[in-house]
């Protein structure tokens, strides 16, 4: 087993190999690099990106983690039904701090678990509303606020193919929030981003929609640290099967880049240019 990390990125017909993420990246921004991991539930991104979080710190890249839901539906015993949110919040900080993420870089948004469909978009906050920032609530409000607060160069979130509805909705709402965060709308949420961050998907429960382009391989010590971090979620009995998959797969993680392109008619003109080598009937 290698004693150094290894990155392999596939770019069309090109295969880039290096011992650093910077060495295989197309758009590396040096000391401006900053990663934001978006986790619909507290344990999602450690399962899909626990190695990458450690690797990022090797390259002095700040890492932020945004936990979207409060974990209230994750109780596995009747005794924990009313306290599971507090239990999982404590487990969350234990997990990610064990990977070297400072507590102040871990944001617990507190949207109701399994009810994020009720928090699509943005609305003025009512009495006793959840996840209120600058007098408003809603996923797009919170995501825009934290995007402007952390100003990431790259964002990582679970694939939209994950079966859990919370994952699908968070993915969709986050992408439109990047559009908001890059514009002048809602100035009370902070200064607009100067540049749209790059997006990457990680697989948590289900496979990627199309094959990933980045493979990361680490020393076994990184995997052991990731497994210990996952183990902090002691209240989540069902996580045992996922831990087994992670352990059996070895010290590997994969990421899929996501294109975030705005419509430009010029991109399609070439498809309709007349090819003089082919006979066309003009009417």
C-alpha cells in the first residue's frame, strides 16, 4: 500500500496522475482554495468524503461542513425519540473534529429531518420558524447565506440519485442557491461571490448517475481515521452496513464533477452550419 496519497483524474482521453489534488486539477486556485461539504444529514459527507477532507488539509485547504437537517427522524430507540437531535449534534461535532475540522467550520442548520420539502425556496420567517437567517427561512436562504459566508472555490454534495428525498431536494436547492449567491439578490445575506464555485458529487447510498472522473487513494491510516469518525454516530444503528462497505472498499474515494453552465445560443450554432460535402435541399 502506498505511503503517499494518489490522485487520478480522467479528462476526456487524458489521464492525470499526481500525489496532490492540485496536481490533477484543472482550475486549482492555490491559496484561495476553500472546500464546502454539503451534508443533507450529519453522517452523509463523512461516508462519501471522509478521506478527501483529510487530503484537503494536507494541502492547507480550509474545509467547511454544512449539516442541513436536525436528525430528528434518526432515532433507533423510543428512549432517544425526544433527544436524538441533541445526541446527533454532539456526534456530528465529535466526528468531524476528529478529522481535523474546527468546530467553528461546522454549521448545523437545523431544518426538520425528512421535511425539507416544506422549506424549498425562501420566505419571511414566522414565529418559531426553523433555520432563520436575516429574518428569512428556507433552503435557498440558508444556502445563499453560507455560500457568501464561506466563499468556497469547490463544493461537494451527495448525488441526486440517492433515494432519500432530502438528498434530492438539497441537491436541487443548493445548485440554484449558487446562482443566487453569485448575484446581487438578497444583499442582507452577504456580499455576492466573485466567482461561481466548482461542483462535485459523492456517492453515499446509491451509485453515480454517470461514472466519476476523480479517484483518490490514501494510506490505510486515512481509512482508519475515516472509519473511527463514522463510528462517532453511535446512535445510528443502521450505519453499520455502510461502515462495512467503506472498510471492504479500502482507502478509496471517488468524485464526479458537475457542469454548471448557463445557456448561450452560440454553443449550438455549429450544429446547424451547412456542410458543403453533403447535399442539402433548400426550400
